C-alpha cells in the first residue's frame, strides 16, 4: 500500500509532500515509504514539496539517510 501509485505515478508520499502534510510524511517514512521513488514525470516527493515548508525539511532529512 505504501508504494501504490495513481495514474501519474504518485505514491502516498508524493501526495503528502504536495499537500505539505509533514506528520503524514513522517508516518509513511517510518513505515518504509521510499523518498526516492519517482512519478511518471520523474519527480520525487521532495521535488513536489515547497522548499519553505516542514514537509520539505522532513523529506530532505530522510534523503540524507538513504544510501
């Protein structure tokens, strides 16, 4: 369920990033959602988040821990 995609290739994490739901982002990441998965436009969740938000910071931090 974490990696299910819609017609645009967006996962729940992409949607949470776009909506700036930092608590949902944390929950999804804690349960194994991939912060590196791209949609059909080649965008990661981080690229959909506004850089001025907590959502962006949470995703950026998560990417720092991805090998």
